C-alpha cells in the first residue's frame, strides 16, 4: 500500500506547476496590455502632432504651402471625416508597426477646422503635405493633400499652370516628367496607361468607375489625391463652412451699409445653396453664384473681403 507522502508529492508538483503557469500567463497578459496602452498613447500623440503640423500651412495667401515629416517606425495614417456638428469633423487615426504587427487602436483625434484629402490610408515613414486655399467666393479654408513617400505620382500632359505649380513644390513623390514605372499616372489627355484621368475643361476626375466633379484647382487636387467617400464628405463639410461664413459676411454687410457703404452681394442665396448641398452636381450652381458675388465684391463701394 502506497504511503500518503507518495500521493501528496506529485499533487504538490502539479499544483505548483498550475499556479506557476497561471502567474506566467497573467504576467504576459498584463505586459501585452501595458504595451497596447503605450501604443495607443503613441498613436494618439502622433495624430495630434499631425494636426499641429498643419497649422503653419494655413495661410491667407493664394499660394499653397508644403512640408514633410518623418516617423521612426512604419506608420499608417487613416483619414476620415464626419458631417456632425456645425463644421463637421476631420478625423485622424494612426496605426504603427510594433513587434512585426500593426497596432490596433480605435482611438482617433478630431479637428473642426482641418480639411485633409488622401487615400483611405497612407503608409510609410516619410509623409508629404501641401496645401491650397479654396476660394468660393471668399477664402473658405486651406485644403491639405497628404501622401506617403511610397506613393509616386506622375502628372502627364498637365496644363502649364498646374505643371509649374507642381514643379515649384519640389515634392519628391510628385513628377511631371521622367516618371518611374511604379508611378500612379494622372493623365490630362487620353492615354492607355492612366490610373487617373482628368478632364480639366470638363472639371471632372475619373477613377475607375468613379467620377469626381470639381470647381477650381484646389478641389481638383482634392479629387485626385482622395477616395470618393472622403471627397464627398469633405465637400459637405466645406459647404457647411461656406454657409456659416456667408452669414458672417452678411452681418458685416449690414454694418457697413449703415455708413452708406453698400455691397449688394447675394450672400443669402449663397448660404441657401450651401445649406441645401447634396452632391457634387450642386457644385456648378454654387460656383456660378460665387463667381458673380466675387466680381460684385471687387467693384462694390465697400469690399467685404
């Protein structure tokens, strides 16, 4: 007959092994959670810093600005937007390579006064930004175009003004000649090897089955560099801003009229069109009225902007 000691010894070892395994599992689990929390904090911080980088690019000048920034690890920058609130929201979400996998975070930073256009996400370590102001008829906002150094763009047969503007940027991933075989080809004339087609006179950018209509060069670049869903969302946000700015300039017009200084600008109609904006097709009517208001403002007794 076996003694109780013989039975207790293996049981003690089994119990100790189970406790040890549980402690090890708990330690690994806590470590992973701590790392994930740290990654989440880094992702949020990076998103906020990108928003800060945009500030110097916002200018009252008609010319655009450019900059670039680099991150220490491979990064994916997700750009999205929401039409909620008065001006809608610009959302930036970051995922970075950590331990050979992408961090998974639902955290994002949001801005009411930023308008970034890009692909669903841009991936790399070095990123480029350039901006161009949208005027309709007054300055509405600066539009930002975000690309990665991994994304090469080739503008083929672009109009001279577009070609000169792009060459003056000196942005390494944008070319108008001597393009690499890996480039995304943007053609302003009929070509067989085009990834994106631009009908500059017809004011439409064609991407596979999508047709993105634009008014002015600022929105043309937006259509080229962004996905359709983001483009549509940002357009609605910009219309929300036009509506609010129209109200402010209307109030200013009322003030100056008391000094016998009339402007006679149909800002009420502009605000109404912006408020009722539904899709890209409404851009034509809004731009036509904006051009009329712009011309009238230039010859008014008191210019409002």
